[in-house]
């Protein structure tokens, strides 16, 4: 189970890195991806298990690939 948490943590770090590289705030990304910013904050901190559909919406909002978001996870 600890390994699953590590994967979430890495994906969250990748999302945060791509978001800051894009110059977006958490609120801006949440709006573009059609989800709440508190939920997205939990995802970035590795505390929430995100679905593939939501991950795809984030990738689209950031104009990156899904691979960019799951790299090294």
C-alpha cells in the first residue's frame, strides 16, 4: 500500500511542476480542468487517488501528455 502512495506523490509533483512551468495558479488549472481547486491541491500533495479521466483533463489543460504527468511513477 505504501507504494501506491508513492505513485500518487510522484504524479502530484509532476502536475505541480507542469502547472508552475505553464505559469498557472492552482485555481486557474482547476478551472481549466473543470475540477475544484481543493481537490486538485490534494492531488498535487499525493493525498488523493486521481482517475485517468481527471488526469487526462489536467494534461489537456496544461497542454502536456499523460506521460508527462505519470513520468517516473
